[in-house]
């Protein structure tokens, strides 16, 4: 979909933020992600994408304004991919990362992860080390995004419910984690293709290899939607 048709869906706050971005491709990704999020939410809420109002938590987590608060969501971007997790009743956090080479994974792990996780990454075979790192990283971020504390405030008081975290491969070369109080095992998730209006239309069972743009659906009350930006990329019917 041409960018010019997506700009009008954005709020003035989002449009201002987009306008301030220094690079055209960053601006395009941002506009597509926000517009795509609004279109997906619109499909579930039954109201126009541009009419959806957001409020923001202390560390910036967007959520639906009170009148629409039955639906929880969270967005993540990595490269040309964006995921939206939807949940009824309880908060949800999602993080997606493109697996890319970096030399400092053990040093970062040492700072950010538990000693057990760091040891697992450090002792992994070189070809598996990056994957292990990104699995741990996405789990950390998804958990920190579920209640909106973000990375700076990720340690939760012991009284709060522990979150379940599950991983999936939204596209080859990416790893994603979802954090929520209740989550079925990833093998039970279902993938649905999206039509041009971003409504889920067909079901496919979830496999290890991802099928392109789609929606991962958990039973009943939690959904993970995938958006692939159309930077010359074909494949997948959900191109926004
Ligand atoms: C939230 C956070 C972990 C996201 O990390 P990231 O990997 O760069 O970004 P992702 O692509 O996964 O997610 C970004 C999206 O998550 C959502 N988001 C923003 N803040 C969030 C938060 N605190 N919790 C959950 N989701 C948040 C937004 O939809 C955002 O999309 P946008 O940037 O297009 O508006 C990171 O930005 C963070 O820790 N922020 C909090 C900073 C903070 O504590 N500030 C305190 C006030 S100074």
C-alpha cells in the first residue's frame, strides 16, 4: 500500500515523530508499522484505524484508551518485519530480533542475563551462539514489555505473577518471543493469512518454517500478527 495512504491513519503525535526521523527508510518503516498496527486493531475492534486513541504508560508503552481497554496489544519492529501481539484481559509483551552477527554477545549477556543464561551462551557452539543470544534477548525484552516497564525497570516485585515466555520464528533469520501470564506451547499456535484489509482469513498449522506475513493465533484469547514491509519484498499477502 502506498505510504501516502497510510499517513492519514496516524495520530498527530505519531505523524510528528515520523516527520522527525532522519532517514526516509526509517520513516517509511515507522509509518507502516503504526498504520499496520491501527489496521490490525481496527479489524478486531470494529472501528476505523484513524479513530483509535492510544494512551501511554510511564515508560512509553502504548495501550488503548479506557473505552476500548478489553484488548491489550504490543508492537515490535526488527528490520523489515513488525509483529503485533493482541491479548484479551491480560497484558502481553512481544519482541522480535533479526539474528545478526555481533562480536560482543558474551559481554552483553554478562551485563543483561542471569549467570546460567550467560554460561549457556558462552558454552554454545560458535554456530549456535548467536541464536542462543537472540533467544535470551527477545525473552528479556518481551518480559520487560509485557507490563510496560521497559528494559530500565525490568525487575518485577516478587508478588507479581510470573510470565510465561514462548518463542517462534516469524521468518527465517528472525526470532520472536511473546510474554504473557498464560500462553499455550508454540506447537499449538495457528498461523492465519491476512487479506488486504489485514483480516485473518485462512488457517494454517504452525510449522518450524514460517510462511510469510500472517497471524499466529493462540487458542481463544491471544494473537500474534506479523507484518512484512513492502520494500520491494514480495510474498505474503499482508503488505502494508
Ligand atoms: C520498550 C523497549 C524495551 C523497546 O525496545 P526495542 O527493541 O527498541 O523496540 P521494539 O521494536 O521491540 O518495540 C517498540 C515498540 O514497543 C512499544 N513500546 C514503547 N515503550 C514500551 C514499553 N515501555 N513497554 C512496552 N512496549 C513499549 C511501542 O509500540 C514501540 O513502538 P514504536 O517505537 O514504533 O512507537 C525499550 O525501548 C525500553 O526499554 N523503553 C523504556 C525506556 C524507559 O524506561 N523510559 C523511562 C522514561 S525515561
